[in-house]
C-alpha cells in the first residue's frame, strides 16, 4: 500500500521536503524481501501516475499497519515519468537516497543504525549495504550443472525474463514491478556500472555515459557495413575492440558489446535469483531470427560473462509462437509479426499440437520502435529550429530530454489523437531560458512513419512468398513487440489480411514466456518439438573471389556436410573461408570466419586437399573442423570470440 501526501498541504519548515512516500509493511522482513534490491543499489522506484518533478526532495517512510515507524530516509527525484493512462505501470519516479540537511542527515543516521543493528530472532534480515558493479571484465563463475533454467528475451530496447512454475510460464517482475527492464548500461566516471532503470535514471543527466541499442551491433566486426553505416547515431562512440569486434567507448573507457550484453543478462539472472530465492546458472536466450552465426556466439559469450550457461539460442518469433500455441492442441499456420524496439522479424510457422515448424523467416536489424522515435524527434528538432531559431542538436542533455518526452508522446498517441510536448528550460540563450511547447497529433506521427510500416509489410510479403503461403491460408497473425501496439500497424495489418490480428499473447512478454517453456522442456517431461531453418545461405570462399553455395536459406536445421578444400593455385597454403549471404561474389557477403593452414615445404602440399566437416546446430551455431592432408594437423572453428 502506498500513500502520498497532497503536495498542496503545508508542511512544517523544518522538514523541507516536497513530498512524502509512505510504505505500509508487515514487518522488517518485508522491507528486506521487497526493497533490498533497490536499497542495495542506492535508490528506489515508486510507481505513481503523477510523480513530482525531477529534483524534488522526498521523505520515504516505512511503517507498520498500526502506523508505528520502522525507518525513514531522504531521497531526491532523479527520474519522473507521468502516466499515459490511470494505472500505467511505466509511470513513476526514480529516487536516489541523499543527505542534504540536518533533517536528512538525522534520518540517514537512523537508517544506517537500522542497517547496522544485528537481526534479532524473528526480526528479519537487515537491509543490504550498497552494492556496486565494476567496469572490469565480468568474471566467468562456475556454471551451474543443475537447478532452474530461465528464459530470457534479450531485447534491443527492453529485456524480459521468465520461468516455468508448475507447468505455467510467468514473467519475473523487476524490483520496481515492471515486466521488462531497459537494455541500458550506464558507465559512471568512477567506473561503476548501472543497469536497467538505474541506468535510465542517470542517462537523463549524462546521456553520453549510457550504452543503449547495442544489440544491433553485438557480434559484428567494427569494419562491417552495418556498424559503419548506422554506428554514428548514438551518444556514445563505437570503436574497434578486442579482435576487431565492435565495442563502446564511454569517456576514456572501452567496453566490449559482449560485456554490455553480459551486464544485462546478469541483471536478468539477479532478478530471477531474487524472485526464486536460489541461485540460477542456466538459461535459454532469444535472438532475432536473422541473427548470424557470429552474433549468436556473441550471445553465448555474454551469457558466460553473466555466469549463465546458455543452453539454447532461440529465435524470437519461434519463442512467441510457442507461447501462443503450447498446450492448446491446435493445427494452424500463423504469421508472427515481431516489431520490437530495435528490430523487425516476420516468420511463418506451422503448429501441430506442440510441434512448431518454421516455414520461412526474414527481418531487418535496423527497423524498430527506436526508428519511429527518431522520426518524431527529428520533426520536433527541425520545427523548433525553424520557429524559435534555436538549435538543440549540440546539447546532448536537451536532446535526451526530448527523446524521453517523444517516446512518452508516442505511447500516448496510441490512446489519444493529440498530445502536447512541454519541456521547460530546454535551452538557455542570451535572452534567457527557452521552453519547448508543441502539439503533436496522431495523424502527423502516422505520416512521418508510414514508410517504416510499409517496409515491414514488404518483408512480410517476401516471407509469405518464401513459404509459398497465400494470405488466405493463414489462420492467425500474431503481434509481438511493443511497437506492434501502434494503431497504424494494427490498421494496416487488418487492411492487408482482412482480419484482426490475434490478441492471444502479450506483445512484450510472449518471447520470454516461450523461451521459458523451451527451457523447461530441455530438462523435464514437457514435449515441445522445434523445427527451425537457416535464415541466410552459407557459402565457401574460392580463390577467384567467388563462392560455392553450401546451404541455401530455408534449409532445415541441423545440417552437416563434408568437403575437400584444395591449396590455392601455385601455393601450398590451404584456406577455408566461410561467408553468409545470397550473392555469388565473396565481397558481397558477410565474412564469418576462416581456418588457415600455412604453407609447408613439401611438393605434395601443392595438390593436397584438406578434409573439412561443416555443421550448423539446431540453434544456428556453425562449427568447422579441418585436417591437413600432409601434416595431419587438426584445426577447429566454432566462430568463438577469440582474438585469433
């Protein structure tokens, strides 16, 4: 139960607080169980439809049902987001504990004494001391061979974790009560790392120290076309890290994107352990269906850094289909339309009882809710420059404030036809402070983003063509991802398929719930059969710059084959070069990896042929073994993230 004082009620001058928040708890044990995770990170999130402004001083009180106080602490509002509708779970304020005056110091001393006091019998555990994360590479703890297996939706913008309990999957809520956490990692100047809502709170005032949206570049070489084309759209800098892999640079510190993902996965693991009351060391993690082999290996590496044994990499649309169809004894052909915060996937599946067969899949790694936000942000920036003659583009804090406001406005426009942006003191000029006030209409937002929805429908048609499925043959269209809630998206799909999309699954929870079901099936009597496909062709590079097709896109996984690779003409060197893509020329595809045998002083080596075995597992991991025909040297390639 939460009660807030009326901010209009006069208060004694001695308190100097803008507001008070009172939590009614049964005992001290309740404080420890419900709030320890927040207290240990130095703050608290309070859900409220109309929170105080950033900077407000709040008095937090924990009291018993009879009103007897247990402990109090002063806090400053560092994040404030009003609700879109009544009961909006995303609304509230982020509080950071402070000691600003004599009253706050007195309260802080009381709280410290509460922490330091030994627990009396029956009194419950004391509140944890603050706990920080180091920027140093995450350790690789021993991975649990048994225990619970969790399902994790590692998202570009938000992430979610779920577990199966007595045969029913359920999402594990964050300490703040959310079903997802922001996929944001904040690197403080002192090297401390904050994840999720704590990172988002700090991002408001220091956006250049926050790493967000990095999943789009996870597992990609820094020199890749995707990084060079899209990597400059962030407040942080993308740089070449170990082994040429993409890393983020925040200040003077460089952190690999595998480590960034590892921090997010560790946060998921901590939430699960807190909810289950036991250690967790195993997980099934989902990725976009188009994720390549190196990207999937990067996710496994991130799991290892987080202390998780990633037992399976699962495609997000497949996971959503499992959440939709498991246990319902259906025979259906469905389209999964997955428009998330950072990516888009379209997948056609056939469901027969608890068997899920992927017929075709495709996607775009740079098409998601963040791109809708970009369109609206650019419109506001340009309009403000034109009408007020003030540019905000060089002010990172102002732009970040605007992006948060635009994201909120976008969500509000799903319920209302018009909203008003109101950002006071957005800039300072020679004539004084400047305020940004601007109306935004749903019709305008839809005009700005119509081509993005068109792009999703083009991919949908391509997937239907690959599956040789007509629209009339589909039994359901399943909407997944937060951006799929947009009224325009739903209207266009109704127009395209002449039916309303299914509302049988929660758009932001379905992927994690499906992953949890697969996780449970790996180690229980749950019978779930998955038949996935290769999303892109795999090719062998030739000495003349062309490629030999090994497997075409759409082939059923797992697959394996053995080939012989000859030494390059006129040389004794043998190279096994692997590419991913649909083009005949090697340069037009994505390089995956190579096994190289250096030249040896033997005439027989010129005509020698190495025996090579190539296989792709059911979750899309490519493994290669090769044996030199003369020396018998054995080499392996798992597309691991090594520096070799």
